[in-house]
C-alpha cells in the first residue's frame, strides 16, 4: 500500500468515528483540482489511492480536523468564485436581453397597418397567391429592405396554414414618416399557393428585421436563446437580492 494511503488511514483512524465521513469528503474536496466534477460529486468513484495521491501534498502535516477546516476554506473560495462568475453571467445576459428588447421596440415602430392574403386570378385563369400590406415607417431611419414573418390562420384550424419568413426590397426606400402599400406575389408553387386554404383566413405579419438606406441592418441585437433565457431566469431568482448597479 502506498505510503500516502497509510498516512491518510492513520489520520482517519485517529479521528472519532462520527467524523470519518466528514474527513473522507474533505479529502475528496482537497483532491478537487485533479478530478472532474462528476468524480467530485461522487467521491466513492475515486479509490483511496487516487484521493491520497492528489490530496496528500495539500494535507501534509495537517491533523484530521485541520484537513476538514482546509476543505471548508476551499469550498468557501470555490463558492465565492462561482458567485462572481454567476453574477458576471447575470449581468451579461441582462444587458443582452435589455438591448434586444430595445431593438425590438425600435423595429416595431415600422408598423404593419394592414395585411391580407388571398388567391387572385392570373391572366391565364390560374389561381395565384397575393399579399396586400400597408406599412408606415415610424422610425427615424430610412428603410431599404424589410424582413417579415407571415402567419396565415383560420379559426377552425389549430395549426397555421402558412408560417414563413420573407423579405421585400423597397424600391426607392421608405423615408421616416412615410406610408406605403405593397402588393406582393408569392411563388404559387410554395406554401402560399396552397389552393386548399379557405378564403376566410387571417394574415398576421410581423417585422423581423430592417435594413437602412445603405443596406446595413438596423436594431438587430439577437434575442436570448432558450437556454440563455432559462439561465437568466435561474440566476435572477438566485441573486434577486443583488442590486442591479452591482452587476452592470
């Protein structure tokens, strides 16, 4: 048996029986820098030799009680680092969410005043999809291109007939304060050309993105992903007592 294991066993045996489990956990904590978090959460997965080899240098000359105290210090230091990292992440996600919301509010100032989807007749008598949209540019920027999401629904159907994104290049652009009416002709071989769609449907159009007069994106900060939103919710709950000024 390695000398380190013998030494640790001697220290362990010298301790009261009720403290030995605590001592074992302290050894695993002191071995922490050399093992994965999975192993640390399950000290039983680390054999005595592994724990001894990693922890022996750190516990050299310490009594069993001092080993437990040192492990407590290590845990406090780790928790302090984890807290600092968590608060930094909370600040980053909060800032990202705030900026995304501000940009969304800016984009929504480019308003969709009305939208209608219907099937028209081509000069050859074949049905063709058509979309009429009236918009107003209530932003302070001229807009040359708009990215839209169109959802076609009907009351008797839980799943939308159409849910697709598309874009429209505005000839001459749309200046701040201007209103325009567009008649769009989607590809009749796409979902928009589905002749089974009834006439009494509702088209809802939302603005997904805008480009300025030079073609550069406007107010395009990305929203939080599902995992980021869940992380933010968890951290906000865990650190709800932390002042906002301390994390920004």
